[in-house]
């Protein structure tokens, strides 16, 4: 590297410190949960299936129609309205159901 002025050195040190902090947070969260990525995926898939199956058949059909038409945001809104789920959990349900629909049409 060429000679850096003190401001550039300070910015570089701040960027390295920030990257180290973010890496440490990600590592700590993963260790704290005690759950591997695969285990978390499995748990989320099972919960998404449970939530979807708890909906009325009419709501299930409406959600499937929205997802098959590519209206993912509308399907997420529907899941939130019907179940009271937060945005992240409703998106997980929508993604799970979309994968399920794609898998059943491919067969």
C-alpha cells in the first residue's frame, strides 16, 4: 500500500473492526441457539406446514392461487391476516408453500 493519511488509516481500522464485530455476532448467535442450519430449516418447514394446515380450506385455496400466480406479497399478507404471524414467519410459510406447489407440479 502507498502511504495513507491518518483519516484513511482510521477509516480502514473502523471497517476492519466493524467486520470483526459482525462476524462475532453471527458466530455468537449460531452458538447460542445450539441449532445447526439444517435443524433450523427443518424446524421452520415443520412449523410452516403446521400453520398452513391450520388454515381453513378456503384460505388454503386462496393462498395456493396467489402463490401459483406469483403474488407472493399478497399471499404473505393473507397469512399475516389469518394467523397473526409476523412478517418473517409469514414469509417462511409462503416460501415453504411455494416450494411445495412447485414440487407437486413437477411430479
